[in-house]
C-alpha cells in the first residue's frame, strides 16, 4: 500500500513542480504519465483505486495474480443474491450474443 506524503513542520511547503518531477521520475516516461492523467479522468476510478490499494496484501496479490493470468481478457462483475460480487473473465461469445 502506498504511504501518505509526510512533511515535517519546519520544512518548506511542497512545490507542485517538484511533485510532478518526482512522479515522472518514478513513472519513467512522459507518455506513461499522460496515460495515468487520462485514466484519472474516468468517473469513479480514483475511488476504486483507493479501495483496491487498501486491500490486505494477500488479497491484493491474489487479485494481481488473477488479472495477470487473464490478461488481456475482458472482465465483468456479477452481483450475487447475497450482496457479494464476483469478478470473472467475460465469455466473449456470450457477450457478443447479448449485444
């Protein structure tokens, strides 16, 4: 899980340009930074990322392994009568028939 940005009381305020430089250095390329920026414009995505980032490490690793095994398959979420949800690989043929 990512750590919040901490600053000591006697430190100067963070400059936005320094923050962007740090992000660009960590991301490794301007195109990737732009991709992250455009993804952040998707409604609800930041909230979803916060929830996923707060998952316990074991659950996050299992989810990451599941997504890696099924990449680049289309996924869908199915709600159960009990209120839970199931993340599953979408069956392309069934999705096309229902369109």
